[in-house]
């Protein structure tokens, strides 16, 4: 029985499929020709695609010779061990014997016999004479790695006969699927494949997550850089360093315009508790230019009091107090003073002792104020790098020699302050501790912490050589000169000079020489009611008989005449001469002054 797929279809010898190899390819053998008895089949052996060396052909020749010998033996000895179903003397099959070496191998074909008469073709395997022919046992090819054919019982006599329906019993045999198809077995590597797929997927996800994090970092970095750029531009604009701005156009020699620089300013008033009088300095910390300066203010500086009257710096400090004086200074200098530090001479002595003495280049010998003998050695000697204790520093800062200008004493005070800053700690906390140790009572809004931090900053500049002292130039009348306006006020303080207007009320300095103290107050009231500004000139040591009205400039002559009339004095008392500081007209009240007139 042939398979539907016949390799020999269409000509040539037909082949039938006997199994499948390990790769699922079919294995063929030559099919029996129609009408040919299996025992008479040609000596042609089945085609074996796995016999590349022709071993099968050699075995075929030997087998054919053996079959011929067996056929002769059967004819000569038909009754010895004859088995009509044994396939003509076929030997038992040995599965472990080499291929083609079985002596009893029966291929289902008989050797060619020229004297043998071929029976007519019988489709059911019967001979033409109707006699049963001995059945040749079929051999099923064995496929590597495929189960062999199950053991079949020896066919009986009945099984050799054709069935009732005329078919051979060989067609009734059952074939199982595993004889022709490979069983699909689960691979042991399936878990490894799944694990590899998971690993690949996780690795891809990690890469994507790393890319997302990198993008987030880049965006955050860009935002930070943008904020820094905006902040930098804002700072440059605020500091006047941004090109194209009006403040940057005012720069000279590569420095920022004075008005655009940031400064911290504190006023210091030194009160001499023994000899009387005050000395004032403005401590300036220019954080933009990193420069510290002590601006020394003369006591003759003309100010405007709260009531609009003219006054001087020393009188404002003694009479108006620190707040009013700070406001008046802001008006005249165009600056912003953040606080006032009142430093009495005992506290200055303690401060110098706390910092461990100071070194000053002194310009004169200073006598000991406590010495009873006038020929005693001076307390402070003139010279460079003189070490001063607290007591010596106070004596030097308040000393004014005979015939010296007031500015000389003011400059000595500046030297002492610079020496203190060089010895003070640059640490804000340590400097604050020093201030707290002094036990000062500061004027609001200045606090001990603010003063300590401010002095620490100036100390750092003084130690680095970036600290200096400047004297504010003042004219004889107390107003600021052009030199002061263009120099110290603008460059150091960053302000605009604004002295009292000359067209304002005429300032009159009154000195009482009547011998009666109450007449000073009466003259003050009279002048104020007349529209003049009253300036106290003090009290003379002795009385004078006649009064005087003095003016310095010819333009003030008419004003002097009006002052004389207001006080009830004669026009002959008016004359030109020297006037006191800050006053346009000076008056000396003599015994001829009668307030009732």
C-alpha cells in the first residue's frame, strides 16, 4: 500500500514512505510492482539517503546470494524446519548488528530466477492458480531517534487469508501518531528565555528612566543658570555697572560712580567730660569700593535747626540732641546716617584698654592733665608708632595746643579712632562682645549687634590699609565750599552739599557784655520776632560801655542797620569788621542796651 506522495510518480520505479528521519523528512523505499509477487521482486534494494558509502548495496549483494542459497535449500529439504510464513529462511533481526551485515536479512524481494514462471498479477497477493503463496514478512524501516515498530505476533493461518471484504489483513493494522511525528517536548530553556526577556525589558526601562532623569537635571540646571543670570544683571543694574545705564556712564577711571556705591554711615560724637566740648566724625564703610573713611566734621559747620533757625554742629549736639543733629547733617550733606554713637571720654579709655593699647603717629607732646608740676614729663611724646594706653589715647584725642586751630584737635581724634579699629577684632561676634563689655547706652535705632558688626567690617579694612581720614572743608561762615561739595561730600559720602541758603533769614550772633545775664534771652526774642536767626555768642568776661553791630561783607551792611534798629541801638554802632563763625552779623551788647526801649 503506497502513500499518496510517491517519489516515483509519473515514471520510473515507484517509492513508498516508510518513516521520517530526525528532522521530519520522509524516508522512502521501492514499492512492489503491480502483479509482482513479493518473493519475486527484483534484487533492487530500498533507497537509503543515509547510506553515503554504498554499504547498503554491498549488503544487498550478499543478501541476494544468501537468499538464493536458502531457496535452494528449501527446495532440497522442504520438510526441515519449514515455515511457510518465515519469509524463505529469514534469520532473526539483530538491532545492534552493523547495517547490511545480517546474514538472514530479507528485503522482501527474491533473487532473479530465469527458469521461474511469474504468476499472474493478483492485487490481493494471491497466485493466479488460486493457491496461497507464502507471505513474506515486511520489514519496517527504523528511523533514528524514533520508536521502532511494536512487536507483532506471528501471523496465523487465518490471518494469511484475505478478509471477507477482499482486502489483505495487512491493511487492518493500526498505526500510532508517534511512529510518524515527533512529540513536542517543553524545552528546559523556556524559563531562561523568559528571564532574558525580563532582563532586556528592565534594562530598557532603566535606560529610559536614566534619560528622563538626565533631561530633568538639564532643565533644572537651565533654570538655575537663568535665575543666576537675571540676578547678576539685576545686581549690575543696581550697582551701576551695567553697560548702557546712566550710572555706568558716570564712571571715571574704571570705578563705579560715587552715587551708585553702597555705603553704611554712623556718626560718632566724642564728649569730653573733663574739659567740655564735643568732636564729631562720620564713620563710612563703602562696601562697593571696599574703602573705609572717617570724615571729620568741624564744630563750625552750619546747620539748620528743626525750627528753621541757623545753628552750628557743636551747639546742635549739646542742645538739640543726637536725633535732631543726625537729621540736620543728612539735610546739609545729602547722606543717610544710620545711627549715632555717643562716646564719652571714659568709655574711649576703656575701649582702648580692651583692645590692648593702640599705635599712633603723634604730632605733638601732650602733657599729663593730672600732673601738678608744670615741668613734669609729657604723657604722650611726639613720634611715630607711639603706643598709647587708654588714658594716653584720651589725652591725645582731646588735646588742643595754645594757638592751634580746632581742626588740629579734630584730626588727633581721627587718628585715635583709626588706631582703635586696627586693634579691634574683625569677627562680628567678637567685636559685638567688646561693645557689650563697654556697657554703652546707645541711641535708637542703633543696637550693640549693629555697632559691633559695623566696627568689625571697618576693622578688616583698617588692617588691610583701606582706611583713611578726611577733614570736611568749611568756610568761615560755616557753609560748605565748592571743594567740599566736589570732594568729600560727593566722592566719600556720596551725597550732595546743601548749606543754608544765603537768602534765608539773616543769622545774628549775640554776645552779652552788659553784665546782666537775662538780657541775652530778651535780645533773642526781639531778633526772632524781627525775622532774624539768633546765634548765641556766649557771655563776655567783662562789661563794655557801648554796643557794636559788625558785618563782614558790604552786602550785609543793610542787614546790620536793620539789626541795630530792631535792638534799639544807634546807627553809629554799625561798622564793618570780622564776624563770628556762621553769622552774617555779630552783635556785642554793651551797657547802653536797654531791652525796654
